[in-house]
């Protein structure tokens, strides 16, 4: 069914590079010689190491546990031994402890508990298998996948197969190459949520994927295919729920409190591997793209492999890139150091010979209103970007905290003003102040 979808936003030109005909669309698993596992998932330390330097490791062995239940464990994707645990900056630039494992290339694996049939496995056993396997949702949502899977059985599920970013194509390739596993993963979700419907959302330009999914869903009464315009940032969780369910009316309402939630294609495949094969999350597919990559395409990469080794497996650089981005070109992070490693959240790496952000000089705002027209949340980005730290109440009144950080305003701004960065800085200041206030309140309660 064709859905209208996002009214504002951008139509971004697709920039998938042509792959070499002799090379398959998905390359073999790329695994590094020295694997790196950061104990900080994002900003703060999130995991505690379970291994020591010099200890021997098997493939699939748990090497770190989360500091609380919302963080999934970390598993080694190779066999070998721990050579060091020392501080290193991750892809977000945060300095944290990192586990370094030397790959012995033997890939000796611990035994996995497989389930040949799903008929007699309970809901609790499925959730336990997913938790033990280290599955962590790929989207950068604030709600853990475990919180989503613990919702009531009448919760509606949306599978996000959209690719709004101009360079990333790994979700579509997963549909083409792993359609049967994807169907099994969705059947597992139906066992968790017996009174639900799964809506698989796909871009209306992917006729090849649509043909496969129509065939898969032909005999599945609880699964349906929804087509949306390939518009950015249509793939955002809150916007997607609004488009499909037509029920998102409270801007600050978390999706876990509603009767619907979103998972990515990679999440569903990880659930299949966790429950059916008993395998933890050890690999994920990444798009390696950009005009500087010798052999662009989709690569299955072992988690912990450095981006430097991944790019070498893709043939290296044809010419020196001016910018290397992890994630999409719109919302990704510029990599200052290629020795940082691939994580469960990595979706791709893009190497560009020209940095379009600094291509033109920044000038003064001309009040053209283009940023307002493309904002998916109907905010006034130009005004929000001009508010200083002393105007926090004004920022909240103008709903600045609802900003998705999609970058549409900065992309369309003729003055080349870093609007998104300014708004994000203000949001970080407000969050930091709120955290300090919360810590002070807890301390006072303990003293009382």
C-alpha cells in the first residue's frame, strides 16, 4: 500500500557507486588482525570487561557485560588472546577503555544452543536468547530493544527498510540476499506479539525488493508491505510511526509507551540468528561507498574490525579523501582516525574527495525561510540557532528539544550556516544541566 508519508523534508540524489561486475554484491566477511572493542557505547562508559590481558579467547565468547540491563553484552568475533586493555578514543571521540584481541585466524568457536523448531519455545526463552546473544538495536533510539520486546502482545511492529541517506544501501541488499532469514525473524516477532501486525516499510523506488517481499508476504496474513516516498528523513522512528500508525501526536511521548515500535532490517536478522542459530551478534553489513573508494559495495564485517582494515579490503582509496564519514552523509560522524573500530551501530563508511560542508564560505542569514520549509518537525531552525545559552526558556518554548538533528536545515541553507550543530550544542547544554540537577536532587534525598 502506498502511504503519503512525510510532507516536508528533502529528496536527496542517490549516490550509489557502481560495483565491479566480477565481484559479488556482498563480499566475504572482513575480519581484522587486531580487533578492538570499546567499553563506551556512546558517550559514557557502558560496559565492564570480563577478560584480562594474556587471556585466551574463543569466537563467540562474552568479553564484556553492560553496566545495566539496557546494554547488551559484547562478544569476540574471533579466537585469539587479549593483548591489552587500555584507553583509546572511539568513533565518537570519547576516551574510554578498549579491549584489544589478536586474531589467531583459527576461529575456534564456542558451542551455540540452536532451536530447530519455534513451536515449543516460550516468549521468555525468546527474549532471553536475544538478550544473551548481545542483540542491540541499530537505530540510535533512547529506548532499548529489550524494553520494546517486553511490551504487551497487541503492540504493532514496524520494520524500517527505508534508506533515506544518499550513500547507504545495506538494508536493501540484506532484503535481496537474506530474505528467508528475514521472514523467519519476523515470525519470531509474531510469537512474541501474538495480537499484532508487522508493517514492513520500503521505499517506493526499490522495485526489486518489493517483488521479493510481496512473494514472502503472500501467505502471511499478519505481515503487510507499506511503500513510502524515498524522502529524507522519513526513516526516523517517530516520523515513521506517525506516517504508518497516524497516532504520534505527543512530541515528547516515547515510542515504548505507545502501541507501536520500530526495528531495522539488521535488528530482525540479528533476532533470527540469536533465537534459531543461538549465535551472538558478531558481524553486520556495512556499505563502503564514496568517490574515493576503489571497490564500493556492501561488506559483511566482523564487529571490532578497524575502518582502516575495512577500507583496505575494499581496495583502498583511489585518491586521498578530504573527509571520511561513519554513517550517512547527513547524520554521520567525521572520522579523525581510521583506526577506530566497527560497532553494532555502524551502518556504513563514506569517503569523499571533496568536503561539501566547507565548499562555500558561511555568510549571514538572509531570512529566506528554507530551513522552516524542510524541517520535518515544523520548527524555526534559523531562530533556534541564534539563541544563546542564556535563552534556555525561549529555546524550550520554541520546541527546540524536539529537533531530530537530521541536518535538513543546514543542507538547504543558502548561507551555509551550521544550524544543526548550533541547535545540538544548545540541547547538550540543557541535558547536561538537567543531569546535574538530577544528581543534586538524589544527593539531597540521600542526606535526608
